[in-house]
């Protein structure tokens, strides 16, 4: 049985444009890659992709609709996501000046970038509402197999977004490494991580203060 999907080429084009538009996920990946290195940035990008997959499954089983309909559920997820972002940012703001040999320890203490990316995305209710609003536009109304169509479209969207974020991670880590080579005193790394931490706190506060 074929899936009730229409205008697939239009969907792919629109999804690509949306994925190329800078947003919280891209900023998270770029900040992580720049402050903690290429590996951390790539893991953050994959984690964001895992969070998007989570929202795809939520949309397929109808939980995103429940989230959209319930002010209490929306607020609970929103505040949880905002708190996690702020906590992550504050953790990064506490970084001390360290030598290159201590970088793995800093990476471990700052948290696993994959799970940080996954939780940052999964705990953002606006992502759930976006999937609920965007994906059904390319699915035939009333046709059977809508859940499967949501999963397919969500996966395609996620693959494009993950690819873009992986490239962002590579570019951000390369730019940071280039600047670090000219930083003989070793001041660049800690300040860059503090800047990323401040950005995460800002994203958390923005999410907390936002409306639907």
C-alpha cells in the first residue's frame, strides 16, 4: 500500500530551506563544536537528530496533538526544556582556565553532547508543534496510513537537518581551531566556552518567556 504523501519534491525543497535557516538547534551545535571541539559538535548534531526523531514518533502516535491541546502539558515541557538549557549554560559558564591536556575532563564534566542535543530538542514543545503543523500539509487528509506517512516525512526532514548540522559542526570546530592556534596564552578556549554557555542560558530564557 502506498503512503498518502503528495508533493514530495515540494516537501524536500521546503524542508531543506527550513533546515538551512539558523535556529536554536543550529546555534547549539555551532556553540558546542566551537567551544568543545569537532567530536563534541558532531555528537551534538546527532543528538539533535535523535530529538527530532522523537518528535516525529510523537506526531505519528498523536501525542503532539495532545501537547498542542493541553496548556498544562505544553507549559510543563516548555519549563523542563528551559531549565535544562539554563542548567547546561551555567555548567559551561563555570569553566576554569585549563591546559589542553585537561580538555577531555572538561568535556566529561560539561556533559555528554549527544544527550545534551537530544534533550535540548526533545524538551522543546515548539518543535512538536512545528512537526504537527508542517508535516500533515503533505499528507492526504482522511487517507489510511497517515501515521506511516508522518514517520517517512519526519525522517526525511530529520536526515536533511542532521546533515546540515553536521556540516555546521565541522565548520564551527575548524574556525575555532584556527583561532586557537593564534592563542598562545590559552585564553581563547575558556572564554569561548563561557560565550557558548551564555548563549545556552539565553536560549533557555527565551524558551521560558515565549508563548505558543
